[in-house]
């Protein structure tokens, strides 16, 4: 059992008071044998801050033999530290680990930070908060990363391929894919207004709109003050394009705060 503890005290090497953490709990008669997974150790205070980063805010597993993802959506990148024009960008970051909770290949580790190096400011990617929601696709090919702080809190969703061998990278559906466009970075392509928190919750499944087509689902719980859920598909320009928008019916109901895709009638 993997447990996220986003308010856990920091490790001595992290240069912070609270950073959050990921814990592994064996399912045994012993009730106190959980242990902290040794990730995210150390800090570079000239480049980052891990104080209140909320590591463990999201935790997902692919199941037996698969990968694990856990995120810290309030992780900060710092520039020009202790100078008059110092900036701090709350971009968030995620860690991918192998089944034994260790870094085993080039996909593993904490370098899942797609907002790093992009234009700053709250109207672009400076408050990205990647990883508030994270998930894997059912075919195990993709990891989904919600970033509800992007584009003045309009939000976005990014889908990245986990298989990185040469044959997979040559496929037309290799990605990465992003709402607003991975290259365009155009918020007008996202069908909700600013302050919607698009990417607050994420999931995916096949056959939602077309038979055997993989669709991606994300919640925007503050869209139009009622909330909304958006179903998206991939296109040939590395974009996630909306196919349907389900609007909340009640004011301040936060429709889309959580989503889960399932087949209730087993029709595939």
C-alpha cells in the first residue's frame, strides 16, 4: 500500500520544515511497519525550494510490475535568488518509480517537470502546479499530469508516453500531447474560462466516444462557477482536443472535483 503524506516533515537534507513524502506500508498484521520511500533527497537552494511542496498529493500505480507516480504540485523553481528581481515559480514536479520503488531506468526519477523553462507569470506557466492530479492510461502507455494553475488558473492537461524505445517514439501517437497544444501553448484552445482549474482531476479510458479510441477525462471544478468535466482526444498536432464538455448543474457544486472512468454495463 502506497500512502502520500503531503504535510510530512522534511528529511534533514531537504533544507525545509515540511515537504511531504511517500510511504510504503506492507499489508501485514503489524500496524506500524510503514517506511518512507527515499526519494527527493537533497536540495539546491539557488535553484529550488521544497518548503510546503506537498510531495504525495497524488499517488498512482500501474499495478503489478508497473510504474508508480507521485507528485509535489507546489514545488518551486527559483531564479536570481536573493537579488532584487528574484522569482519563484510554483511549477510542481512528479516522480516516476519502478515497482520496487527505486530508480531503475531513464524514465524513473523526479525530472517530470514539463512547465520548467517555459514562459513565467501566472498568465502562462509560473503557477503551473503540475501533478495536483496524476494517472496512468489503462494500456500503460501514458502518464497523465494535470496542471490546474496554468494560463491564469484556466489549467491544462499533459499526456506523456512512458515507453521510450525507438519503435515507440516513431509512432504517430507517441506524443507528448497537451491541452492548448504541446507546441502551440494556446489557452484559447482549452474550452473553459480562466480560473476553472482544468486538470484538477484526471483519468482515461477506451470507448468513451468512439469504439477502442483512448479518451482522456479531466475535471475543471470552478468552470463557470458550477464546474465541468471535459472529454478529450489526441490529434495529429500533439494537442488534446475537446470532444465533449459536461457542465455542472448547480452553482458552486465543484462538479469535476474528482473523476473516475469505468464500464458499468460491461459493453466494452
